[in-house]
């Protein structure tokens, strides 16, 4: 998987800001996605502490269309 593919926007667990307010949140990190992930330093296709067992999974085409 490339860096471009493992990106919060393309993950099925990401919650768009218009649905939850400000900041980046997802099912794995409902209180805020860690900077390590948002910055791209860590590709969240491997477990991290406190991710509730949820890692990157590609969003469906339908989910992506709803985000743009």
C-alpha cells in the first residue's frame, strides 16, 4: 500500500468534518486522530495503541463520492 492510499480521507472509518464538527476523527479515534497518523508519519494499516482494533480500510466508491 502506498502513502497516498493510506490516508484518512480514503478510509471507510473516517468521519467527515461536516458530520461531526471540527477536527479529524474516525471510528478508531473518536476523540481525535493522533498527529502521527494525520501527518503521514505512521500509516495506520498496522495497529496502534488505543485504536480499538480498527485500522485503515479503503472506503467504497459511494463513500468517497459523498465526501466531495
